[in-house]
């Protein structure tokens, strides 16, 4: 089956996301006229389950479907263990979001489009202060299990945004309104200036050392941004220490339980011998 979208202007960006552990997908597109559309499709039955659309004021430069994290905040998961994509009962714990960037407006994220459609809008602050946004990427650049949003602009700036809620922002590194944090919002984590407009980005392991690099294509050349090996090493060692401590605590708890069971067994035997 072929699905035809009727737009008043040319489609400038198209993105498709296959929903894990299902035969469904999300398809989003943005047009020169500012029209944004998204469809929820069952690939097995070849039917459109839901459609959402909205009209913005300026041309859409990029649409990206993504999940903020592959980890869930649920008892039993501490951020080091990967949670299953589905929970009992078939309810997905992953939220699928839509990033929409514009050439003249603020960039926005529509949260949990499968549940709320295009109703829950979160703004990326200052994303309209550096001319048009030409490229966007959603990746985890700080290795905390939660993805960040990277925007490349014609104004020669690379912007990095992080989703903050429940007062989790570090005031020394992130400038974010406490009221905004409580509600949940994207805050500008850092920005970096270049000498020419940024055209595209890709996050890939170019050196085959296990760490991905950020390749940024600009109007005058290609820039490769690498993670600090010292900071990455410290992070890995810290997580290994935490994991070792966790395993030791589990082992000690298991030994305590076994000792308690043995004590109870000996007590039962002593009681039986008196009779």
C-alpha cells in the first residue's frame, strides 16, 4: 500500500522510526510551507492507525523522531541496567518524541506523540538566536543514558540541549529556571562557535577505538570533535567501582540469607531431638 501525503509546498525533511518489538512505525515530514505531519502506520496490515498535523509560520528544516533514553526510571533499574522496551501487559515504556526545527522560529520537541499527538510542546530556548537551524542530531554525548539534542545553525553555532526535570540540573554547568526544571524542560547545556555555517552532522566511531566522534560538516570544511579520553576513563572506572560494590553487596546479602537459613534448620533439628 502506498500512502500519499498532499502538501502545499515541497517536503524538506523526512524521518522514519520503526517502533521496537512491533510491526508499527512512525513517519514524520516537514514542508517548505511550515506544514508538519506525522503518521502511525501498522506495517503488517498496511493501515494508517493515527495521523497528526500542524502548521508553523516558516519552512521546516529538519524533523527527527527519537526516544530520549533506552533506560526507564523504574524500581529495579539504576541507570546501569538496560530496561526492557516493553513491560507486562504490552504497555511500552519508551516515549517517542518529535524534534522540529525551523528556519525562522524556535525549534520545538513534541513529547510522547503516540499518546499526546502534537499537543505537548517543549521549546528549545535560544534556538532562534543564531540564524536558521540547518541540521540536528539526537545522541547521548555525556554517557549518562539520556540523549541530548544537537543543533547546527547557519549562524556558525553548535547548540547542545538536555532534558531536565525534578531539579536535576547542576547549577554550575546548566543555567535553567528552577520552575522549568520542576515541570520538565530542555535547557541549553553548552554551545560552540565555528568559522562558517554548519550544514550536517553525524555521530560515528571514526577511529575504531570504541568511542564515537562527532563529525560536523561546515561551509568551509569538516570538523571532528572527540571525547576527552581522561574524562571518559574516569567515568568508566567510576561505573566499574559502582558495579563491583553492587555485586559485593548482593553477595554479602546472599551469604547472610544462607547463614540465617542454616541457623533456622539447626534450631528445628534441636527442637525435634528434645521430643
